[in-house]
C-alpha cells in the first residue's frame, strides 16, 4: 500500500512539476543558443536580441523560483487537503495505517525535492555545454575522467554523508510542518492561523531546548571536547553523523506528534 500511495502522490505532483521541469530545460537550451549566436549583443543588452535575452533570463529565474515555491506549496496543500479536509474521509477509509499515509507523503516530497535539484543542475549543465567550443581529445577526456574518479574516491564518503544530511534535514523540516498543521487544525476555526502559530511555537521550543542543553555545564563541556576531537582529529563524517542522529530523533518526535493528533484528535472540516 505504501508503494501505491507514493505512486498516487508522484502523479499528483507530476502534473504540475513536470511541465515546469520541461520549461526550465527548454529555456536553458534557448539561452545557450542565444548566447552562442549573439554573444556581443547579448552582453550589451541592447537591441531586440539583447532585450529578448534579458527577458528569457527573467523567465528562467522565474521558473526556477516557481519550481521551489510549487514544491513547497504542494507539500503543504496536499497534506492539508488530503488529511485535514473533506478528502480525509476518503483517505482514512483506505485499508492502511495513518503512519503509512504520512510516510508516503513525506517520501514523495523528498523525491520531488531531489528531482527539482536535479532539474536545476541539468539545466545549468545544458546551458554550460554551449560554451564548450572544442571537444577534448581522447587523452584529455581520459585525464578528466581519471581526475573525477580520483576526486570521488577521496571525497565520496563525505559527499554521501552530506547528501544524507540534506535529506534528513528536509525530512525534519517537512515533519515539523506536518506536526504544525496537525496541531493547528485542532481549532474549530482559523486553522491556518493556528498552524502558523504552532509552527512558530515548535521553533521556539526547539531553540529553548537547544539553549538549555548547551547551558548545562557538563553536557556543554562534553560537546565542546567532542566537536574539537571531530574537527581536528577526525574527518567531517563524525560531525555530520551527530547532526544526522539529532535530526532523525527530531523527525521521529514530530512524526509521533503528527500521528497522535491525526489518530486521536482528528477534526475534519
């Protein structure tokens, strides 16, 4: 059932996000062709070609912003409408648990966030390809491949940990939003205001807990010594592991809060 729910969420996102990805890729190709064909006119910004290029740059930036905004908006609105509105009657009638529904929505948002980042990198790569005048020879290409492979071999563990840290951080943020919505929707009216206030309250609570932990003498000394050892004697993997562990714990706590308010105190519109 988890796979079916993820597939359903992916299709719902795809109807909006895929056209934006396509528009971004097309604009990157047009910008590359325009810059390669009329470099001086484009750089000066004069004439019809210069004005057209600036317009395309504006559209390119607008689509990039739209992709970011729509990914965040769909993550919130689909959770709100599917679970907190009238559609909740249908969603909760499915033969699956609430935890599975929440997990499916979170995983879908993570996947589409990754696809959004990949689409941005791909479009910039396509644009950069138009600046390559001469293709490298076989020997040069082989040296480039060897250089890249050597870099991956040396920094691959750090890169993997960094990507995991980004994914866990995003999951933590998404789950905080879901918990805020679940808490805010306990209000019989003004649910949006309640959700915003809950989000702010959770952020303040996080800051307060962090301050209390850091102000605890023994814990503060232990953390300082640990950070010193990790940053001066070890690689950054150990430090990233600490942050990942903390974020995972926070994600599970917010997931439990979301589950509790939906399972025990659900108030559909």
